[in-house]
């Protein structure tokens, strides 16, 4: 069952019923100011950091679901409705929500009166525009009342929910005509405030929630709206809000447009006030003046469209499969930008107060994004590396506002450092900018102990080498990529978190996933060393990589697949001798990408075991059989019910590792089959089962052991976005930047006739046409550039021009 459709021309997903199986959301903003918006206008806004600078309040896990947002209420002769259906939920005659790239347009119609709300954050601004267009489509004159509504959050989203004994006293506002200011805590340690403005004189307002909503009313029926009369209230403590009030008349056919603006302002310390206790509004007025007319707003919207035209022009696929094209050209790239911006902080599953920028997460997110805005990717890499420790270890997470490592979220995940090599290598391959390696980068944000970025990579590499266990395999630490494989944790206390609690000392648990990861990025490190003339460094690295390969072959192979780990006691994890969790996906992915034992047939065997034991109708599950009892020496993984999350869920992040492994041995059909299984556009028809948005990946789909296999959770903020983009573009389509040029090395189903890709790299555009007349899966027989045949399959002209690249597979 579908709940809308793709409008590829406009790059929108059009939702045609408000009652989607779960709120289907979108993100506004690309730089500093961000908003989450659901298809019924729910969600919230923040500046940079969803925890520390939350502008508007949102209640997660609420009943009803998705309560709170930028709401408009219309009261016409006692009929009350909202353009986005919620919160009033009066049935509408027409409803439509168009989620586009960094904007959302919601339209509702009741009895011939139409209200369309366009929401977006203009480029280079700190505000959300809400353009309201009211149209009288009926034959009669209409007269009605319009109320806007936002509820302020008292900045720190965590404290806002918890510290009521204080918070109910602190709220402060100022009212200045059509601008309602929120200035809680401004007079003490804050130098920032927010405002909600409308570009017309108001006929009334409210700034106090109780006056507007009523103490025992709900958002669906606020007192002021039901009575058709604002309270003109001034908030003192309790819960400040912002609501504008209008009485509007529209002749038949008449249209009225208004611009609402939700903004954030910072003032320099010595320019905070214009009079005693009166905030300096100058910068707010300046911000407002940029968007105070429909014309200005339309122009800003146009700029945003052009911005996306340009971003998406760097990789354009024409495959003849509209679902694939729309994922590769639009939605997958879009999701990569969102994960790059948000990391794991704020979604409808991440509450924006815990998991900020993940060290491993952000490094991985980058690989789906680096071709769009390489300068920002570089800045991010340096930010991440700046939180690294001097021994190469890492904070697991840092806060976007302060860019400081955050201990409260746990640490000692021994895979973390290696991902820095991945992101840096991808950045250099994309840009050719080796200069990043010479940047001086602090440790734990302390510039006095800075070293070059290259030294950070070296420390990342040696962090593994310096932390090997009894089998010569990497020690896992708290966990590796799989946060829930807590082999040293031994927790029997429900009041502590697996992610932060102290680990048992003396543990020698080892990870074969990190071993595979180390072989892949160890080789990458050595290749990079050679690129910059550090051949001795490279030789040393090669030795460590070679011995890791040997260690995996000797101690990491179970006969039919790669083992997953050795536990605290040195017992095998993920081997045939285990009763549950006999096989895990992560080590199959990384060791096959690393091609460990390829000649001996290990890679092929391992991938066949994946097919046989882990594949299912909706994707590849993480492990099998699922754990059905708590195993104290394994930790959180065995806490989840079978089929969910890290316990045999389809953890979509790791499926592309298997796809890439398959392309390494030339099995294009199988890689493609796996790709399609979890790719959202191919799941649109089962949206009732899948539940999350059909335009973005979810982190997890319930696995074959779950109660409802195929049901997804945790959409949007997941490494799944970047990895699937990486797998399809770099390995299945095979268009892959390398240090010396653009590699063309497709691995596709033999029945594909071919495809074309326009790829921009280092300012040069390549129009690549791949033809598969020989019906093979892999192999390039012939390649011409601008009509001239070249040797091999790497194009390396970077002259800022356009080039025609013809590729014949065979
Ligand atoms: C989740 C993981 C997450 C971890 C850290 C676990 O409960 O299943 O996906 O990475 O918590 O917050
Ligand atoms: C989600 C986390 O964000 C990511 O870092 C981790 O690798 C996966 N969960 C798997 O546990």
C-alpha cells in the first residue's frame, strides 16, 4: 500500500493522506539553523545543536504521536481546522504534503478555503520561513480567524524537560508589534534570543501557553482558537509561546500571502541591550528585513532550488530504472547531506539530547557527501580529528555546538580511529588536495599538542597495532562498530548503560571485524603513504597488514565463514560451535572487502554462507541464529528480542558491505539483488508494512525472527545512507575516484544493457556511457576518452572541461 508518490520532476515525495503509518518527516536547513518537519507540520527547530540550542519545544514519545510543531489554526464560524490536518484533525476536503529538498509544502482545503504553507530555511540565514498562502476557491466571500502557534523551548532541550522546579519561573518574552521575542535567560549567561514574526500588523497575540491553550485543553482545541479570541497575554515564567492572531476576509477567488518567520539571534556581549531589560532588536530587524515580502521569500526559495540543482549535478545516473535513478540522483544523496549535518543527533527516533556527532558515524557519513561540498567535508574531518587522543584513541562522540568530545556517551570503541583513514582518503581522492595531511590538528582540542593530520592517521593505524590480543587480532575495547557487542562489560545491573559502564579489566576480547577493517584501511594508509613519497612508512604498514591477514586466516576463519570475535575468555564468537550467533555479517563484510584468503576461496565461501544463513526476504540479518537468552559475556546484543536491532535485525548499514564484497568477486547480480531489497524506493508499495518514509533508508528493518519481518524503524540518521550510496555508485556502477583519476569498473547484473553517468570530479565533467553488449557482470574490455582509446580503465584528464567516456564491458 502506498501513501503518496514520487514526483521526480520536482524532486518531491508527495504524501496524499495525513495518516501515514508513522510521521513521515523532512529536514529544513543546511548550515547552522535546522528544523524537523513532519507531514502534519510537527517537529521543532534548533540552532546548530539540538541539545544546547533548541528553539521550539517538542515532546517525544507522546500520545498522540507527533504532538507539537509550527501550527496554524483557522476558525471560520466555529469550524476549526489546520492546514496540515494536525493538531485539530478536522477532516479536510483536500490534503497534500510535498517533501522536497530542504523544504516542505503542506496544503489543506476545507469548504473551498485553501491554506498552503511553504516551510524552508533560506541559505545563509538563521531562520525558518513559513509562507502562508490562503485562497478562497469558493463562490462566497469568506471571513475567518487565523492563529499561528509555536511553543518555545528553554534552550537546553534536556533541562527543559527535567528541571521544572526552576524552568516554570524563568520564561521571559518581549512583544513588539508583530514580532514576539523569546528571551529566557538572556539577562544572565546567554547572548541569544529567538523571535516569531509575521510581515503584517496583527490583531492580537499570545505569549503565555496557559492563556492560549488553556490549562486542561489540548493542542487540538486551544481555548483562544475555540473562543475565536486571543488573550494578548504576556508570559512570566510558566511556558512561553508565540501566537499571532488575524481576522481575514477573502472575496471569491482572492488570495492572500503572509510570511511568518521563526528566527535566532546572537548579540555581542557589549551590544545585548537597547535599554534596561530591553533586548537589542537591531539584528532581528535586519534578519526580518531580508524576508519581509513574498517576493524576497520567493527569491530565497529559488536560490535554495538552485543550490540543490548544483549539488546534485555532480553525479547524475541514467539507468532506465526510474526507482534506481531517483534514489541515486535525488533521495540517497539528500539523505547523505542530512546525515552529514545531523550525524545521529535529531530525528523522530533520536531525541536530540544524547548522541551528537559520532566519531565513527561522521567519518562514514562523509563518504556519501564528500562529492557535494568537499570544503565542508574537509572542515568536518579536521573537527573530528581534533577530538582524537594522543594515543590515537577517540571520544565516541562530540557536541556540534562546542566541537568538544563528550565522555558521557562512552568511549573505548576500538574501531573508531580507523574510520578517520577512510574519510581522509575519500576526501583526497575526490579533491586531489593532499594539503589536508599537513594541517596542524590538536588532540582533544588542545592546540598546544597539535600534530599534522597525517600524524593523526598514523596514530589511528598504530592504535590497532598497539592494541592486539592473544591471537594477534585487534582488541575490541568496549565494542567495535557493533555498539552492542560488549564483550568486556559483564553487566548485571539494569540501572547502568552498556555504553558507558565500566568494563572488566584484563579483558582480551578480540574483534575480527576490526581485523578486516584494519586490512582495508591499513592498505589504504600504506597506499596514501606511497602517494606522498613515504615509502618506508608504507613498507612498515604493509608488514602489519600482512600479519593481520595471516592472523585472520589462522584464527579468524571457521571453515565456511569468518569468525566474529573472541570473547573475554578467549572463546569463539560467531562460529559453528556456538549455539546462537553462529555467524555474523560484519566480519563477512569486512574480511571479504579486505579480500582475506580470496585465492583460497574464503571470500566466496563466506559470501555464500551469508546468502544461505543471513539473507532474508527484506535484507540480510546481522547474525543467526538470533540470541534468545541474555549472554552476560556478550552484553547488549543479547538483550534485544530476536530479530530486532543488533540481534538479528536487518541492520541496513552493513548490507552494503556485503554488496561490495560481492562486487569484489564479480557477482553483480547478487550485489544488485541485495541492493534492491533494502532500497526504500523499491519498498514504496509495502509502505504499510515498512512504515517509515519510502524516500529514505531506515537504520533497521525487523529481521526474519521478529514478530513482523519487514517493519522498519529509525529512519534518516544512519550510516546506511552513505554506505548504500557508496556501494551503488562506487562498486555496482563502479564509478570510483582514486588518487590518480576516475576509475570505471562496474559490476552489474549480466542482463543489464548498460547505463550512463555524468560525474563531476575536481572541476572536470565526465559523461560516461557504459555498454554491456557482451552481457557480462564485470570487466572493461575497451574504453575511449573523447574518441581515443585508452589503456586500462582510469580516466585522468583534469582540465576543467567536459569529456566523453565510452566504456565497453567484456
Ligand atoms: C543501539 C545502537 C546504538 C547504541 C549506542 C544501542 O542500544 O542499538 O544502535 O549505537 O545503543 O547508543
Ligand atoms: C548506530 C550507531 O550510530 C553506529 O555508530 C553503530 O555502528 C551502529 N548503531 C551499530 O551498533
